[in-house]
C-alpha cells in the first residue's frame, strides 16, 4: 500500500461491491478499511471472504471512522440520504448509479459537495473503458458522415423477487437499473442534453419492466445524432448493444456497458466503404480506471468525468421519461437551473 493510499469505507454488503468495486479499489492501490451492513452477520461473512479488517452494524458508524472516502452501493432510493450524510462528515463519495431518484435530489447532492469542496462522483464505470474513447473518436472523425440516429438496447431477464430492482420503494425498475446507461451514453455521444423525450412501457409488480424511449436532441449545429431510440427491460434474453448511423456509414458496440477484464470486444463498423470492419479493442477493467480517476480527483482537488452535475443532468432526462410514461405524452426535459 502506497503512502497516499486512500482509506475507503463501504456502505452495504452489495453484490457489486463484492464483485467489482472492492477488487478495483485494491487494484488501484487503495485500502478498504471498513464495511457497514444492516446485518452484522452479512457484513462479517463478506468481510471474511474479502479480508476487510473491520465490520460495523449499520452505515452511520462507517461515516464516523477515519476515512478519506466512501463507496455507496445501496438501493437507489437510499443514495441521496447516505451521500448527503457522508458529505456532511467530510468524506468524498463514489455513489452507485443512478445518483439519486430525481434530478432535484441529485442537484442538492452536487451543491452540497461543491460547498464542502468534496468529490462526489456517480459510478458510471463504462465511461472509463478505453474502447469508448476509440468509439467516440470514430464518431467524431467524420468517417460515418453526418451522424443521424443512435439506437441501443440494454435488456436481460431479471429473476423473480426478492431483488431490490423489483421494489418500487427502493427505486426499482428497468429505467433506473439499465435505461440510465443508455440515456447517459446518448447524452455523452451528443455532448449535449435532449430537449424532449417520449417513453412507452410495461409495468409489472409496480416497477417499469420494459421501456422504449425516444430522445430528441435539439439541432444546434453540433454533430451528434439528433434522435436516439433506446430500449431497456427485465423480460428478455440478455441483449446489450449500441449503434450510431451516419449518412455514410455506421458503427456498433456489443456489450457497450459491461465489457470488463476478459472481454476484448471489437467495434464493428462500415466507415463508408461498404466493407464491414472489426476494430480490435483490448480488454480492460473500467471499475479500476474509474477508482483511479476518482482518486486523482480527491488528491488533486479536481473532478471526474462522471461528476454529480452530470448525474443530475442524466436524472433530468430520466425524470422526463417517467413523466412521459405516466402521461403518455412527449415531455420536455426541464432545465436544472429552473
Ligand atoms: N456500476 C455497476 O456496474 C452496477 C452494477 C450493479 C448494480 N449497481 C448499482 O449498485 C447498487 C446496488 O446494487 P446491487 O445489485 O449490488 O444490489 P444488492 O446486492 O441487492 O445490494 C444492495 C445492498 O444495499 C443494502 N440495503 C440497504 N437497505 C436495503 C433494503 N431495504 N433491501 C435490500 N438491501 C438493502 C444491503 O446491504 P446490507 O444488508 O449489507 O446493509 C444490500 O446488500 C444499485 O444502486 C445499483 O443500481 C451498479
């Protein structure tokens, strides 16, 4: 462990903490100092498996330890409360996606972090995978001509309850679980915000099980595709892809969001020649890259590519998607300033 290794606390013995984030924190050279769990026995069992030196019951005692930062892997409905509590204790926060349940909550979290001069980042790990830099460079190179249309799907079969994603009170549903990635990617590719959205969905057990979205990006002379047609859901076989069509060619990413170490998935494209090309992309661990970027922001007093303001902007679009699901109308994306 290096001298300036960050000391992390973990809130919740969550699957994603166990599988991805705790290994990533260690791979980045930082220290996992303490785990908080509602049930001590759950926490003790995970701490034993992962050699975490201290376990406490509940989350507040974690915030009272001598730490630099916390990772919040709680159900979506608890992100706001525990992020604000951690910032209040002077801790930097890496919080799982979506950052909160509404743009207004996320804006409050962002403002609190700014006031406290602390780093608050949303754990949108896919943005740190190097194949995305390659994909964006193709889109921005002009080889596909003028970009017109973005399409994408993130769907899989979610097993029956109990699972936090089937519980509306905990922030369940497909839009928050996987639709958030599609909206995030459409905004990132466009480097601007959509102004209008339309959503149609199927509800089951009180949550959105399958949702189809159309996002409209205003034409401001920028080059991103002005329309995005996206679908997400819990009710079909695993399907995860993203495609951008231009006036001369197209490019696709298979598994755009969860490619990990071991997955060397190429970008497949036709850059106007009529010939389908495969551009190799080496495997990488986006979680480790995200933790390293977070650590740099903490040490340098900077920010990350997936900061709280971006998380709030993403939620402004999700807010509009939920309104559209309820009204059956096209809905405007409300400005965060207003
Ligand atoms: N970035 C990614 O790749 C990725 C992937 C999957 C999930 N996620 C996000 O990570 C978060 C956790 O997801 P997960 O799949 O890891 O969930 P999970 O395994 O169900 O873990 C959630 C944890 O929250 C705690 N919790 C507190 N109140 C709870 C309640 N009322 N019911 C159930 N659990 C409660 C539990 O920890 P204790 O019992 O130990 O307190 C539980 O282990 C979500 O926000 C999700 O969107 C991100």
